C-alpha cells in the first residue's frame, strides 16, 4: 500500500467506527496500530496489558508458534485503551460479549475483519 492508501484506510476506519459500539470501534482503531491477528486482539485480557510499561504480553498458550509475544503499545493505542478501560475495566476481557457473559466478542468483531 502507498502512504496515501494507508492514510485513506485509517480515515475510513475512523469514519466507520463512529457507527459502531464503542468497544467495536476501539478494536477497529487498535488493529492497524498493533498488527496482531484479529482473534488475538479480540481475546485480549486486562491481565495481559501493562499500562505502566505500555506493553501487551500475549502468553505462549494463545500464540500460533507457542511462544509469548510482547506487543509495544504506542501512544495512540494507549489513548484508545484508556477510553476502553472506562467501559470494560473490571471485566476479564477488553472486548466482552455482553450477550454471552464470560465470553469475548471475538466472533462479532472477526466478521468485520478481512482474512489474515
């Protein structure tokens, strides 16, 4: 993709996000910043997020290659996570499925995402 195409994609994500639930919008906005697989993002747990260190530690058990993975959280991601924290902090997942207690909304979000 060219720089202009990337800019257009990010602008489209922002515009589309305005019509979504806040949690869905946050996931869509985080996806291009963090570059993780959609299902990994959807299954993010608050216990994996280091707010002080601005890192997300994905445990080996959730990774395709079976090794833990540390994702640096840039300033923009930290801002989005801060907004999300006001909505879902105290719950297990960053993106809970309110229709199914104890589950993440991975299926809902994954349906919005292109294939890996």
